[in-house]
């Protein structure tokens, strides 16, 4: 087994849900063509999967920026006991392999996600995207509507453009920027601001958010993605979205704010907006029970 596909373990995790989800992570070689000019590339891809009820459309969870499937440690078990549920580490993030020959950008992420869907799911699904994962989910649903039966956006990015600062991350600035982002105090500050209740930014949460930083190519992939500009504004394309859409939004989101939730609702025809009280940017971690109930009721 290649080093990148070795079993994952951490003795620093303390929450049962964190330890359980880490133990469930699987690897699958995904064959994908990332451009028409390139030959197919096989990418060792990390995911978790539980088959509970095959009679409903499967759920697929997409994490946020510089994160991993561990972001769903509290939500995944609540969904998985009721419905077939997947969570995926997007290309360039989490524990999924980062081939050094690739450029990491939204188009590559979408191609890899489609390869994963073709290989393992192969039927219409409820696609759930949190933060940056929401932008990835919207982009995918617009490109492959046959694969997405329903769409759930959790405090989603994508209505406005991503930061353009990444285009200037040339050496040595790219190295310095990623070292800054790697610093525990920086990550702790970002984590605390993402919650309504900052006490939830625990040591276990910090270990979950940092466990993937040691993966080969983490720095190079992050620089590549930010230099690409990340996800552009999807606002002009939102009227084309025909997929039934549920928007879940923390009423105390200090990362993206709350006005953008209503903007999404106004731009996506027939979408539903559900506010989550006493909750910040991470409903799936801060209010997992309520979030799971909304997703399950919508996805069936």
C-alpha cells in the first residue's frame, strides 16, 4: 500500500465522533480525465460511506476550504443511521492524493468529483455543500444536473468571488502564507470566529482541522488553488439552477454574514431558506442534530 493510502490514526483526538469518523475513512483510486488533452489520471481518494437506506437518494457531503471529511464528524453519524451517506475529500484538500503534476482549481475539483460519482455512486444524489463545498456543489449541479436530485447549501460560498490575493502567492510569498495558515494560533482564531459559541473551538476541533496538513503536497496544492482565484461568483449562473435547493444558514455567521443567505434564496428559483438560531458559520458542527433533521426531511 502506498504511503498516501496508509490507514489514518491520531492519538490526539478525544471526541468519540472524531475518532469514529477517522477510523471509517477509506481510499479508492479514482480514474479521471482532468483535461481533454491529458491522459486519464488515477487519484487515491479518501471518503467515508455508510449504507443505511438504499431506497432514498444517497447523500454526498462536501467540506469547506482547507478542510477534510472530519468536518462532518458530528453530522455524518446522524445522517448515516437513516440514509445512505457519503463524505468526500475534494481534490487538493483533506487526505485525497495531490499529484504534483496537477493544477488545483475549480474545474479540476469538478472533474474529480464527477469521476468519484461515476465510479461509486452512479445515481442521482442529494449533494450537500458547506462553505466552499457549497460553491463546489452548485458548480457540479449546474454542470451535471442528471447526477444531482437535490441540493443543500450550508452557509455556502460562491455568491461573491473568492479572494484574489492568491494570484499573487508567488515564491516565497506562497510558502510564507501557508506557514502562516498552518500556525496553530491562526487556525484557532479562525475556528473560534466560525462558531457562535467559541468554546466549541476545542483542542479536538483543532486536531481535526490540522490533521491533513502533513499530507504530501498540502502546501503546493493550497497555493495552486488560491492562485487560480478559487471559485468565481456563481451569481450569474444561479438562475439556470433547476435543482430543488435547501439553504441552511447560521443566524450568527461572522465569516460570510447573513445577507448573502437571502441573496441565494432570491437567485435560486423555488429554494427554501432555513435559519439556524444561536449558530455561526458551521451548523453541521454547532447544531448537528437540527441540521441533520432538516437535511433528512428535505432529501427524502
